[in-house]
């Protein structure tokens, strides 16, 4: 059964990703290039988005995997994942990401000259950050590919055995108002015990916290969709309770950060607030999406197909625009609006006239050829 609310959530979350990456240009967190004036107060709405935007994408991707495996064998699924994830990753690393590194090197005085003096002669020398070769914002693709391939045996077993112990246990948890919150126990362990020792790098190798945390969320997505309507009934009926819990959790987490210096005790307390908070917001979003967004439209069909190419393109466009705005004597809002509208507008122009209409271009950006596009969720789980 098609879930249009999942498609809407995926489109909305990736739209917020563009706003988030534009915001990274202005906050005191590390980013490839920065505005000449930093606005620390923006970090609070950025933190609100950051707590759940990536976790919910991995959960949605796990849900999509359930639909994909209903129509494919394990081998067919692995082949399809390779085409839709690895090929766009390679294209992105060869052609989309290098301009980001180029502008960063110009900004830091590490390179002078035109782009075609940088690419390809310098673009693939060494691995970023010491070198120039990187996947930058496309890190989501190799992680998702790895998780998809590793979990194929477990997914096939659960898909064929709907009365397996794990599925029965999940049905019992999901049927209770707060039963889903038992799932935060592994997330708390990863957050409290792994995160301090393995800070996020998105380098795949050695990025143990992200690997363990995100594969857990990906697996949760598959389990939640496996119990079918029980899950949707629970989040639909309890969405307001989850919303209140999310508001309280976020307020406590922010208050803790403002009032207390970091310490071992504070870390363990904050880790609890963080995982309760992110899980409450994920359930809230699923509940409200089920209530108001589970309907098809031409806008959704268009946006759902466009979101993957937009994801691949957007950060390069954001950084390119930001490089030419960073030293202008404008305030926050003029720069922010120009970067947001420019990123969406240029991404749309490239997508509509350079990708969407050409069958030979579509697979390079993770899209199916026009003749094979089908109205099923299995085509909508990535990125």
C-alpha cells in the first residue's frame, strides 16, 4: 500500500536540508566556507532541525526498503541499490563536489587560479580534508548503501516470517502509547558510550558512532513498517502527546546546555534528553503526516522525483553563491534569502532542463529512466 505521507515527509525533510546548509554559512559551527559575520543565535533553530532531520531520513529509508523487498529478490535489491546509490555517488564525487572544495581552497588561500586549473589536475589529489578528493554532503549515500547490503539477510528473513519473535515483540510495543520509547535504549547507549570517543566524521572508516547509530535507525524503520497499520494507528492517535514530549525534551536539553558546563555527569543526562527528544519528534512527524499528508497530488509526484537530484546538486550551488556573498556588506536576511532562493532556483533549472528530460542523464542522478518509472514506494526510498 502506498504511503503518500512518507513521500511528503521525505520531500519536506530534504527541503529543510537546503535551509539547514544555508544556515551553516552563518553559525559558529564548522563549515566549508563562512560568512564574514557570524550569527550565534541561529544555532538554536539549527539545533532543533539537526536533532531529528538525519535520524528520520534513515528511518524512512528503512521503511522504503520493506516495500522494495516486496517486489525483488535479495540479489535484485542489491543490484538496484548499487545503481541508485553508488553511481550517483561516483558522479557526484567526480563532478558535483569538486567546486565546493575549489571555493574552500580559494577562501583559505590554499589555491589560486580558475576552476579548470583546479579540476581535474588538483581535484583528486589526496583525501579531504588534507587533500581535495571527497564526497562531502553525499556521505549519506555510501552509508545507506552499506546498511542496505549488510541487512539484506535479516530483512529477507523478517519479510518472509511475519510471525517471527522480533515482529511479534514489535507489535506488542507499538500497540502501547509509549511502548515505542523502549527503542531509545540502544540509541541512548550509542549516544552516551560511543559518541564521546568517535566524533562524527562521515568518513565511513572509523566513524563508529554514526555507523552504529544510523544502522539502528534504518533497522527500526524496517521493523516499524513491518507491523503495518498498528504503527500508523498509534502515532496518529498519540501525535499530540509525542509533540508535548518533544517540546519538553528540547526545552530541557537547551536549558541543560545553557546552565551547566560540560562534564561526564551532564553528558549522560544530556544524552538521555537527546534520544528521548529526537525519537519524540520523529514519532510526532509521522503522526501529523499520517493525519494531514497521506494524499497524492501532482505536486508530490513531481517533488518526489526531483528530491534526489536536488539533494545531489544543492550544496555545491549553496557554497558557490555563498563564496560571492560572504564579504558583501549585507545583513543576514538579504544573504540568507538570496542563498535559499538561488539554491532552489538553480537546482530546479538544472533538474528540469538538464536532468529530468534526458534518459541518459536520469540514472546518473539516481532516477529511473522514464519508461521504467513506476508509482510505487520502492522507487522512493533514496536518498
